[in-house]
């Protein structure tokens, strides 16, 4: 039979995620084992993490732009401009992720 016996499931289960830090296991089991208040706490923690990542990327891009103003080495300019463009794409994605998290909150 392909049916699962769920009669032994209860609210007393504890899931311990010892993964690589991506949170994938926790997200897969989230609906089965989190109480609403725990879900909100985790959502807020995810939002804080995204804010930190966004801040770090924005600071990095600002430092690169300052470096470009001060340095006239043409070989480095193209590479640095490409890094800024790539960072901007990542920033856009992270801002979208943050917007999605805010919508869940």
C-alpha cells in the first residue's frame, strides 16, 4: 500500500536540522512542526539576515565606486565595473526575497 500511517504523529516531535546551514531541512518540515509564533520568529530572523547581506553588498559596491574614482588603472576598471554590475543583480534578487518575506509577515 502507498498510504502512510500517520496515527503515531503528534505535536511532540522535535526536528533537529544539522545540515549545511542553508535551512532547507527546516523549511521542508516547517509546516509540520512549527507553531505560528515560532514561524514568525524564524521569518524575522530570515529578514534580518537578508538586511545584513544587502547592507554588506551595498557597502562593497560603494567602496568599489570610490576605488574607481581614485584609481586610473584601465585594466582594473573593467573588472571592477563588472563586479558592481553582478552585485547589483544579486542585490535586486535579495530585495525581491526581502519583499516576499515582508508579505508573509
